C-alpha cells in the first residue's frame, strides 16, 4: 500500500527568523503503521506536493490551527481525484467536526496499536468516518522509535547549521495552563515512557542535537533525575521546555547536555529573575516565551515587562499574543464573553490579535507586540543572538569530542566569521 503523508504549510511568526525543524507528529505516526505500508512524506513547508502521483491513501498530519485550512484544501483536491484522505494530529483533534467535512476519515488520539485496524477497514472498503481514541490511550510502553527515515534530512538546516531532531520522553501533563490545550489532547496524567526506551531512541538518532518536546520536564523530580543520569553517557546536546528549578536537577541536566530551555516569563518577579540566573549558572541558555494580552495586562505593564526582559539577560525571546485555541479555558471564557472577533483559523498564528483584550483595543495590543519584538532585538538582531546560542553548543561539543567539523565550516560560511 502506498501511503502519502502530508504536513501542510503555514505562515511562520512574522517577526521570527524563519527556520524549519523536522516535524515530530508525522514521524511518530509513521512508526505506528504496519510493515506493509510504503510511506512517502511531504513537508509542504519545504517541498511541493505532486497531486498527480499515484497513491492508495493520503494522510494529512496537522499540528497547528494555522495549518487546518490548507490541510482542508489539500484534502479537497485529492478527494476530487477520487483518492481517500484520512486526517490526524493535534490540530485535527482541536478541529475535528470541521475537518470531517473535508475528510473520508479522521483519527483522534494516539496511533500506537491502532493503525492495523484502521488500514484493514480501508482495504475492505469500510473506512469509518471517525476513529476516536481520545479517552482510550494506548500503553505508553508501546511508543517506539520514530520513523525519521521518512524525512529528507538535507532540508532541515539553517544556513548550513545542523538543526535539532525532535524526541519525546513522556506524554500528558499534570498542569492545566490557561491558554494550553494539552490537558484536552493528552490528558492530565503524566505518562513517562520507560526511560530505557526513551534513552535508546535518543542514542539511535544520528544527530548530536535534540529538542525534547515534552510539554514540561518539570513534572516528577525522581523521573527527571533518573532520565538525566541515563542521558549523560550519550553526550547529546538538547533543548527542552522547562526543567525543574532544583539545584540537583539542574546540575544533572547540565551534565546530560542541556543546551537551552524555553522558559515562560509570566511576570517581573525576583523569582523569574533568579530562575533565569540559575539556568545560566549551570551553563544552560534561556529562550523566554512571553505571552502578551492576558486580562491583567495593561499597556504600562507590558512596557515594564519589556524593560524587565532586557535586564535579565535572556539569550532569546519569542513574543506572542494570547490566542484562544479551541478546547482551552481561554477559548471557553472568551467565547462565553463574546470577545472572540475572528474565527478565521489562518489568523490563529499567535501573532495576530483575534479577540477583544480587556485593558486596551486589539490594535493597541498588536502595536505592543511589535514594540516588544523591536525593543528586545534593537541592539542585537535575533540572528546574532541565535548565532551565539549555536556558538555555545559548538563549544560544548568541542569540549567533549562530539563536534563534527563539517558543521563548523558550514556555520562559518553562513555567518561570515570563524567559529572558535
């Protein structure tokens, strides 16, 4: 069976330096397919789709809300040619009812141990409109190594710099953050993979640089410490979402190769200031993720927050505005209050104001988002700050003998300077 798996394109954040990471959802899904399936993967952000190529079945994997309208367009085109289309992925779960209007089938939930049944139905001509496993999650121990072999590896670099490979060590999240849909998608139970299996997958990745995409590593102290201890011999360099703010955890993370973290900066407190400092004290860089437009945010507060960010010496910062994605508390609240002003899913890119803020006009919040980007990168462009982070990881790799000289040559050409 020839199965074409497509990852629809979307517009990136307007002020962010554009680069492309190898997507995680499609390669994890591909690992759940039976051996008789011949998978061809197309990342439309980097490749064109050949709509005339013969395929038996098309799968469309959507991670982001801003992918859904393009995903529907792709499906409509294939279905117009008589080709069956099945959807899956995070954004499919968030937009299931609308997506069913453009699909022969939608798959909701996690794919491990499920796809044999789905494809048997397809081969018998009995494909169901919906396979809903949202409340019936598979054993986390069934998660195996992702099918990274389906990727065109040459496409995923930034000006010749080797980017990260994505991997996960757990699913689910015990937190329930206001703008986040993870509790709906993966449940409130923290579900760690067996550490030996997660570490074996990391060891098998032919890339020294990884992004551990777990929603948060700061969910179970003993698990974090055990995971990091097992990762130390790998000598990988990795980034992640937050690490628990405990000295023994941060020390083990640094030994295990922590390169930098994505850390939410949600206020101007001394706690945040010291949290950033503790990461830096352990040699771990910090990319601040800053969400603007909460009901408590005034114009003066946002300007104060921008000044604070410059003072605490973040390595990078990414600014977004509150975006009420379906199946979040933010969506439920703003919908109930009649404050959502756009449901054009292409606008749900996290850099466009699609609701009525409490303390200001939508236009003012949009202006403050632009001010935040401009102010933070005024003295040093984003590309230069990114270069410094890559220089940091190259230095770590050279120190432990894992550096690949080819990367240094390419990086030096890309940035017009010698990396030492």
